């Protein structure tokens, strides 16, 4: 299996590890976005018939654990993986202080495939646009997902609107993210992602856009997928 980790992207986010949990720091947009992402995912898991309490869930590209902790608080049995040792160290420390039992590991999804691990639910939030090989990455997630299990992705669409708002606006004008956080050319159109998911053995079952109110900073669900969006897929 081809490696999925892009070293330059790993280094970029590792440098932010010590400020990851600062709600007013460089990860502020993720802190603001997270309640919407997590609620959307939990609702679709319940709709699909999964009980959250004790659910084996893997968070891929977990960073310092913003989403992983939210899923653990909801009752899931969370494992989480990231290629950056610095962010995993920050994640472990924060979870320990919060009294949360999360199995954090340094590595890539193909490492867990080699161990024969499998999960009922997998999340990869704001990750797919940062990997070295999208097809290999989704293939690894498919190998980790039990048949009938669910995969949830959040990413950015490659449109003129996303270039204006998610790249120029967020990084250069509003300074919501550090300059260089995203490469617009790596953004993924929904039809491209759906095609790659099908090839990996998933069927897309739902999607939704996410939009930020520039005044309050709060995020809301929207049918507009032109910038940020979520995808739910079932392993066939």
C-alpha cells in the first residue's frame, strides 16, 4: 500500500501543536467548527442504527484531539492517529488532564491496517486535502472499516468561491488560519471524492455544506457545498 503521509503537511501542523488547544489561537476555526461537525456525525450514526456508547471509532489525522475528545465525551470508544508526534503528545496530555481514555497513536492509517485493526466508524476531518495520495488514503480507511461501517469526511471544495473565502479570505485577509495552511489545488470537488470513495468500496449516503457567520464565528449546516462540506459514506 502506498504511503499516505505528506511530510511537508505533517511538519506544518506539528509546528502548531503547543497552541492547538488555544480557542483563540491558530486552530480557532476548528474549535468553532467542531460542534457542528460532531453533531452532524453523531446524528447520522444514530440514524444508521449505531449506538454511540462504546462505539469503536477511529479519528484519523486527529491533530491534538479536538474532535476525538468530543466523540469520547459522547460515549464512543475512541482511537485516534496522527503522523505528527508533537500533536499526539499534546493530545495525550490534554485528554489525561480531562480524564478521557483515548487511544492515541503516532502513525498513518496503513500502520493500523498492518495490525489488522477494524472500526465501526471512522472520521477524517479536514484531512483528505492534506494527504500524499487520496486513493491510497481512502483505500486504507476502507481496510480499517468493517462492512456496513461508516466513514465521515470533512474537506474543502475546489471552486472560485473556496479560493476567495477559504484561502485568500481565511489566511490573508481575516487571518483566521496561518498563511500556507491550505493548498487550493489540493481541495476536492464532491464528485471527485464520491468517485474515489466508490473505488475504495464506500457508498456516499449523505453530504452537507458548512458555512461560518463572519460576525459571530459560529458555523451552521447549509445545502451549499461550494466551500466547506461534510460527507457520510457506508462501507459496502
